[in-house]
């Protein structure tokens, strides 16, 4: 369900917005933000989204980093920025690329004939097995050979050491299919040890304790394995463990290699270079689809905001970033922050993140800079609360509901928070399920995902809620221009050491 359009979102509300903000907000409004916000047009964002859709259609349906679709998306952003007078910087870096090109095959040939249901590359359903991220490609037939498998499992979850040591493979028969139990060590260690022992393929099955029985997905973490590696349930693994002589066939069609990708960075000509207000969105999609909500929505809105900002008389400099390889683990933002000198990092006073701002069954989420709900992830670095308050002010003055959401490490704010840089941003929801309470506040449908097309081929221009996009675009403009006018920005004080922020194993993906 989509919300009805609110008339005059910018023009009708802007005067009251600025007057009340000046009177009640702890921060001063930017010079003439009414005209500035009104100049950032939602229709122009739609045109950018359509361009990204057409790029995906011309490049195999995807804009994933490491593909021609991402390179074309990069070129589109660069071209638009140059037309507006920017001199964008293109930051190149290497990253581990993975794509499952077609649906895998897994079947038992003896003693019984069993065909196991696959989980397709787009994750649209969950079958009996999953191709592990960074699995090699191949078509292997061999006898199943258990490696230090314990059935029934130990009493404690995550206790199996199956396949964790090279010594576990003593006596392993070259060409056999290694059957390995999930447990204490990384999947990578298990797969690399099996490959070194001469396995033709690897099956990693769930350990077997309560909560660790079903089919699961996972990553090997790097493109170092050339043989097929799949994961499956405890029941299937236990069945394959006996009798001796059980024979299977496993076929995977993947691309797993190191590739080149890019970040695109641009900043306004005006404004103090010692006080940078930075905003970012990831430009890449997942391989399964065009990624128009995730994250064409944030990227297109940020692009239009940038196009309208370059000639403004700003006190503080606005910097804009379009990140590559976010879907591979926040790698673009991580590379950027990691390459900053101490002085350059100190000049970035705050970071604003926009990742999915047009979800069809949306909620208006604002990152919880002060941890006001006292649950989940802690507050962001000092100054993050002030960012949250500016976003809240915008929604409050438009009489729109909003809700806090944790800095859970699933988007590009992570490396900035780890560097102690105050952060904030907007989010309209991914694979999470809308509650009845949220449906009462925001409309839409309870019991359904915020974005039913999350990480799927159907994430097209038809998957965007343009009312949500329009509201968030206004919030982006208001917040950027507010901070562009401040004499002292949130990140101007001494920075304290911050918590580590590694992307979780299920980073930005539905759990399997």
C-alpha cells in the first residue's frame, strides 16, 4: 500500500519549517533553506532512477560492483556531476567478487536417487541447499567422505571442529566429496583444508543442536577456493554420512575472483574545507537485480542534492560519495575511511548515510544517534545525537511519524563510526517485517516485508514508493543545508576511540 501524496510538501511547509526550526532547534538553519530545499526536485530523482534501471537492463539486469552495469552507473554519476561543475574523484580499489550465474545442482546418485531442491541465485526461495559465497565452479561426482563428523552432535552448539585442521583430512581419498560439520572455525578454513586434501567438492552441513539444524547460508570470505562448496541441513548431512559408498553429484556455476571497482567522490566549490559535511550512498546493486530501491533510491536522491548544491554560498563544504562494493561488505566506505590521513579524517565533522529510502512498505527510520531506546546497538560517536535531532525536527514539523533504528553495522556508516565520526541517516526498511504498530503509524501492510523485492530481480522502478522518496529527499536537503550553515559542527570536538564495526556475516542480506 502506498501513502497518498501530501500536497506542497516543500513549498507549503517550508516557511513554517524554517521559522520553527530557527526558534526551537538547537542548531541554526542554513541560509534560505526554503528555496534550497524546494530546488531539489523529486521528479529529477525519478529521472535518475529511470537511467539506473535502463543501465541495468542493458547489462544483464544488474548493477553489481565488478560488472559492466556498475561501471555504467559510475559513468552516469560522473557525467551528471561534471555537467554541474564538479570535478569528481574516482577512487579505484580491488575487492573479492562473487556471482552465482545459474542455479546449482545437488543430487544423491547412490544408494538412493535423490534430487535436492536448490536455493536459486536470487534467494527468492530456500531449498535444501545453498551455494556458499565464494564457492568455486565445477561439476563433481564422487563418494561422500565424512571428515571428523560427530552424529549425534555434542551438547553445546558451535562445538564441532570438523575440517578445522589439515590433520582432520589424514587418509582422505582424492576426488571424494568432503562432508564437513558446521562448528568452531570459519567456513573458509574447512573449504581450503578440503581442497588441499584433494576433495572434488565440499558439503558443509548444520551442526545439529537446537537452533542449528536447518539449511543455512554463509560466506567463505575470499575467492580462494576453486571447487564447489555448498551448505545444507543437519538432516541431509546426517543421511549422507552413512552408509559408506554414498555417491553424490554437485554442480555450481559461479564467478569468484578479485576485481576492480570504484568510489565516486565530489565536493562543493564553496564552504570551508576544514569543516566537511559528508553524505554517502552505495551505488552498487546485488548481482540478482537492478537495485533501484537498494540502493538506487539513496544514490539518485544524493545525486540530485549534489547537483543543486555546487553553486550555493555555503559556510561549510558539502562532500558527496557513491560507494562501490557495499554489498560485498561495506568495502567502498571501508577503503575510503582507511585511506584518510588523520588530518583529512578530522576535517570530516559528520557523515550522513542514505541506503534504501523508497521502500514500498516503508517506515520512516532515523538512525538512533543517542540510543534513546536503550536497546540493541549503542549510540553513535559524540555528535550523532545532534544529527538525529535535525532529522527528527524535519519530520515533526511536517507532522510525519518517525522511528529510531540501530546502527547495526549493515550499511556504510559503519567505517565512519569506527573512526569516531558522528553519523546519522535515513532508512525505510529492507527484509524486516512491518509490525501492526508500525502499520498503524505509517500505513502499509503489517506482517509483510518493508521491501518484498529486497535483493531480488523485482527491485525495479516499480518497487519505489515515491511518497517516501519525496519525504526523505526533503529531509536530506534540510539536514545537509542546516549543517552547511553551522559555525560549530557536531564533530568539531576531540574524538574518542570508537567501537569496531565489521560488517556482519549476513550483511545486508536476508538470513537463510
